[in-house]
C-alpha cells in the first residue's frame, strides 16, 4: 500500500485498498504521503470472496512483504474469486517482487 494507491488517486481514480495490518496503512500515510483513501482492514482473499456483488475495473494484487508472499493469495481459489469481482473488461495487475 502506498505508491500504487497514491498514483491511482493522483489521476482521479477512486481507490479502495485492502490491508490486513493497520500499521502498514499508517506507515504509507506517514512516509509515502498516501492521501486519504478508502481502506478496508481485512485479509485480501476474504475481502475478494465476500465482495462478489461489487465489480471492480482494476484489481492490483500487490502482496509484497519483503520476503515470502502469503500462499493463500496465490491459489486457484483466489484467482477465481478475483475474476468473479472484475467488471467486464476489468484488469488485474500483479505486483510480485
């Protein structure tokens, strides 16, 4: 959370970020200049699975942790749930470092 959300917001895109750790959100505001955006504190897979009624134009799958990635966010079930919440012609971008 931080640079990607800030960039989308800068271009007038309505951003909803899903972050499991409130400290990361606070860090992004304090050190990356993250503007006030809609932030949901939840596990990404749970959020995507439970928000299937909402359709998203963009889903940025960014789970960089500085080490390993949460395995449950890279499963067939997660990709299926992500596909289910995409709008027609929606785009998924994966940040994997």
